[in-house]
C-alpha cells in the first residue's frame, strides 16, 4: 500500500528536533530506524501530518560507561547493541534479547530507543530493560528528565513521552555477577514473541539470592513477574524453581489473538520462566 501524504523534516541538532516536534504537536511522528513506523504508514495504520527524521541528530548513538551504569544512545542500532563489548560484558541480557529481534536487515536499521518508544508489549527489548531496572532519559522543551522503565510504559503502544519530547538515551545498571537468559517462543522464525521471558539471577552459596523477570506479551505493557521474583528467593534446585515459576502469571492479563488464548500464554509464561531462570542460574 502507498502511505498517506505527510510533510518531512530532517533536523540536524537536538534543539532543532525538539522545536520541530513542538510545532508539529500530536500530528508529528518521530522516524528513527523506521522499522516500526514505516510498516504502520504503509498499512495506513498511522496518519501523521509530519514525520521528523532524527537520523542526523548528533549525540544519540553509541554506548558508554558512567561508573556502575551503562548508557546506550537511543539511535544505537540493534546490531550495534549486540556487538558492543560493553553491553556484552555488563548487560548481557540486553545483547541476548536484542539478538532475537526480527532478522539481520531489521537489526541493522532498527534502533534501540525506537523499539522502546514504540512500546509494543510483544517486543523483546522493553521487558529486558524493565528486568534490568533501566531508566529512560527524555529530552523536551524544559530540559531532560529520567523516567524509570517501570513508569515509562503506560498502555499498548503508549508511553509517558509527550508530543514535544524525544527519547535520547537508556541507562541500565551494570549486571556484573548476575546470570542472564532470554527465552522466547514464536511460531515462525523472525516473528514477534507469543510470550517471552527476560531473566536475571544472582546466586549466593548455591541458592538464588535475587531474581528479576520481565515478561513479553503478557499484558498491554511489558511486565515484571514480581510474585515469581519473590518466590524464587532462596530456591536451590529445579523443583523449587519450577514451583516458583508457577506464580509468574500472577497479576497478568495476557491477550487473546490468532497466536493463542490467554490460557495458552499463561502456560507458556510459566514454562518459559522456569527455563529462563534455570539457565540464568546455571541450574539447567
């Protein structure tokens, strides 16, 4: 299909981008890598009057360290995240989840921040950032503000971003000493997850001391499986982990669609949580 007509702007600075977004208001859409927006335009599921291409805005790309925090620019591509040595060393869960995004062509064009701002609960990255207790830095007319990942995602394809704001970077604590695993179930390769589980596990004296679990496609936003996290504390073997994983679906509202019923997704979430935690803990 041919997209609807729209105006196009390509700012060359962050200040210019914010000004153009403010002028465009709710009728403007941000174009980063385009792997989420362009399909919506072609299918006429989005009707922006203005598309603001931020591809030439400097300072929004790359990975750096700031003490115990890893900072990832919003325009960093999935491919760059997967290959970055700092991400691999200190945030392996992000590399593992990003490696499963779509296919190589999409990963070379799609951006880390674009995926988060799109806020699809079936996306791989929001749940991983949520599990890592990440923070999203947003720039707007009033300056910058840091939003915890648990507060950033509001509803299906909806975030706290205002029309005149732009996601500029993502900050995640280094997860040195934590085991990690991303488990994803999909019907065909390169498709969205029917259910996914991002797991971080810290062990102490042979037991799970702490676990963080992000759930993919188990509600209108990415979710933390907080009941399972509490139940996993102190687990020392496969049977205990399996029992704790049954609480992964507490408080979730999985969708019903052509890929499965809520009951089917709930079963998958429990199975995948068990697998992900055992693998992250080195017990599998």
